[in-house]
C-alpha cells in the first residue's frame, strides 16, 4: 500500500495553506501573538495563488475588508487572537446579519484584557454564544491537532458558503504553534449553491442589496426568524464529535480542542490501569452535540468536563445532561495549560468508587 | 528651578525608568523613555500603548516605572491619558489637588500610526494637556516584525517580505509628525536619541505649552532592522545626517529645523548596516534604492521650504 504523503508544519501554517487550497483568495489581518504565522505565511503565499493579502491598520479594518470581499463573492478570511477578536465582534454581527460567508480564525490566548500569549480556551462563550450584538450564531469548529487545523479550515469555507454565514475556527496557542506531521488531504469542492447574491456589477440584471438595516415594520423580526431557521437546520445537520471508549465507560470526560488532546493521554493511561473511562470531544461547538451527550446521560454515566478556562462549555454539557447525571468540572483559567499527569489525577479522583453506581 | 541639561546635572537626577526591564539589548526605546523622563522636572503620569515597551517594562509583579503608569488596549493610549488628564483637571478645579502634573503617553509606531491613530487624533483635537511620544522603530517589532505605516519604503518585513514578487515595502511612510501638526496643536517635533540635547530640549519646550503636544522619536530596533546591538545611536545619527529623519519642530504652525547636517550623507549610508534593506543593494533593485533617495530628498526640500517661509 502506498504510504500517505505527510507534511510537517506549524498548525497556523497548515491552516493558512488549507485556506489557499480551499480557494480562499482574500485575507486581511493584523499582527497579534500567537497567530502571526498566519498573516506571515499568507503574505508570501497569497500573491503566488493570485489572491489578495492585506495587512490592515487594525483588526476592525481587517474584518471590514473581509466583509467587502465576501460581498464581492470571494472566499475571504481573517485571523486574530483574544483582544483582536473582541475588536472584530461588531462586524461578525454584521456578517451574520447580512448573511455573508466568512472564515474567522481565533488562535486563543489567555485573557481577559491583554492577558498573556499562552494557549487558552476562555473565548468559548464569545465564539459560541454570539459575542457581538443581536440574535446570531456562528458555526464554531474546534481543532485539536494540526490535521484538523487543515481539514476543518477547508470545511469552514464550505459551510460558510453553504449557509451564508461567518464560521469561526476556535484554535489556541498550542495547536497554532506546534508542529506535527499531518496528511494534506486534497480539497474536494462539494456541490454548493451558486452565489446569486453577490455584488459584482448589475449590468444586464436587477440590482441586488446586501444589508443589515431592516427598519420597516416587522421587517427585522422576519429576517431574524429566517436566521433562526437556518440555525435550527445547522443544529440538525452539522454536529461533529469524536468519542473514545465511551461504550462501557463509568466516567466520561468531555473536552474540546487542546484540552481534549491532553485529556486523551490521561484517559488512555487510566484505561491501561483498568479504569473504565471514555472521552467525548465536541468538534463543532456550535452546533453543540447536545443530543449525543443527552444519550450518554440516559445510560447513567458520570461526566467530568475539563477546560482551559473557569468553566464555559460545562454549562452546555449541563444543559444537555439536564440533571440526568453528575457533571463535574475541572478547569484552569488564565492561559494555564494542563499536563497529562494532572488530568490523570483529576479524572481518577472523579471516577466512581463502586462501579455502576455513578449518576 | 529646572535642572540644567548637562550630563553632570542629569547624572544626579533619579531615573524614573529604571534598569531591570526586559527590553532587548541595544533597543532604542528605553533610552528614549529615560531621556524624556529625565528632561521632565514635573511629577509625571504616563500611559502606555501595547507594544515592546509596555510588555517588557511590566513583567508580572515588577515594574521599571517609578511613576504612576497605566496601560490599556493597543489602540487607546491617547484616550486613556485623556481620561486621566481630564479627571486631574476636574480635581484641580474642585481644589482637591494642587500639584502641577504632566501627562505623557508612550506608544510605538504600530500603536500610534495605525491602530491608535483615531484615539490620538481625538485627543489632539479635544485639546488635552498632554505630550504623546511615539518611539518609531518602523514595524510591529513586538509581534515579529510585521510592516506598519511607519515602515520605510523598500524595507523587508515578515508581512511585506522581499523576494521575487515584491522588493519589500512598496509604499512610503506616513508622515505622522505633519499629520499631528495639521491638528493645529501648539507643538509637534521630531527627535532622535543620537541628538540627546536636542531631544531633551524639545521635551522641556513641549511641557511649557498648555494643550496637546506630539513628539516622534526615531527608535532603532536591532531585531527588526537586522543590525548590530551596539548600533542604535550610530544608526539614529546616520538617520539624521542623511535627512531620512530630520530634526525639526512645528511651534504654533511655524516650522523650524533644529539641526541641519553639515554634510548630508546618502541615505544608503543609513541603510547599508541594516539587514532589512540588504536586498536593495542587489543590482536588480538599484531603481528602488534610487527612489528611496529621491523620496528623502523631496521631503527634505519640502521641509526646508516650509522652514524658510515660516509656515
């Protein structure tokens, strides 16, 4: 059997190259650590791909450039980290309201404020619960290795176009900065509806309008109901997750992104020691795999959620579990990164003393 | 009484920006901050934009600042100091404070020319009694040498990389000193750490005006300029002597050149020791090197005319 071709790249660079492969031809960004490899890579690579790279004068300018490029019909992306993503929120709300596709990368760092530049998962609420003003959602992907930085970036562009909405890749300083081998899956463009809404000059056709201002009586409510219908569809169709050793598990660890990667080492070690522990990893944070978690809870499992924050996704897990099982939490805020031994101890401590009595 | 601006006198003054900070060896910024604070004989409150200076001078639990110092997000140093200064004026009016305090904001070129321009312009227009000091090293050095609107024509940075497609940055620098002067503020000036007496005199002069003042100071960065760590002062002097970085001030709209080099040297002399311009010395990029010289000459002539006509 032919050996799979592998590449060795930093997560941020893999993401940037995947964007090019997926047909992204417009990138606007602004410096902030730990995502600088993305604009640096694209400043070289975009001209080769006959695309556009712009370093803007601020994060606000860069996401508004994406707004413009997207309205013109091109696959467009911007990237940043914590403070910069906060600045972009206004326009993320505009993108959602105007139903414009865009891919927004957040390589999370510690917060609040300037925080620090180590990996963090404290922007979960900001990404998943809206972040900007108004009733809107973004599809949120959570990569946990460099392979997923590649694969999910490609998927992000497709989903952004399919649903005409902003899609967020919620990475972190570790997956962004680390190098590891991955298989550069070839991009295959799925069947997507024609972009019959773009503003590309109305000679020979009716003028089109892209807007977020709906001031006529009842107009905005109608638009909002349409948006909500879209989110219902996404909840039904776009959930992605991974489960490891769930079937016979007495204790299920729930973690996303890099926390799941670290937890996986701890779970494997506990399995070796004979503990029935499994790991459930949401890959999409919106839509959240609430049904899958509810199903596990029906089988009377105990959960422990581990996150590199003070407890954010745990709220969604508790909503999904709806009181049917115990949901414990272990988290470290402020850009502190777990090590596998630490999670081994915490997960072991949460393990039910008598098997079968959990819940 | 003001301290004399002699090395002997200054050496007796307390440093209000101390050693122990984590700025790189050979960085121009801490030298500039020291000079600015040494020249200031008043109590000072400083605001700092995000950047090398802020990050490296306040590593958790330590501070290199022996003055009240405040930092907020990248784009807000001028807005933050506006708030502090306004509250100070209010307290003074209420009779709750009687000291004469000076307000200084420090920012790098990224936080000043680019993302901070809106808040800086607002502060200048509102007329706060403050001095904004930009230490201009010509790129986002803190995040890994990305281009800014202060990056000089032809320079290689990580987001305008010199190669087959482009020979480094294709645009000329934004002339921020003049943009600030165009706010009709009482004082705007350009200085360089190589000419320390000139720099400190300008700081003193700035403090004597009531209202917004702006100083743009050339700040060599050996990491981004790809130069030697002992070259900061030499390079800033070459910058001045080539008229790449002319020393001048605009006082109530009247331009005065404060230092005219005896022999104006070619700008290539300033660029040659810097790796960021290395590619411009390749035969294929000769045209661009010529263009850089033309731009410097053009700006210098303009400035001279401005000074001659007293406008």
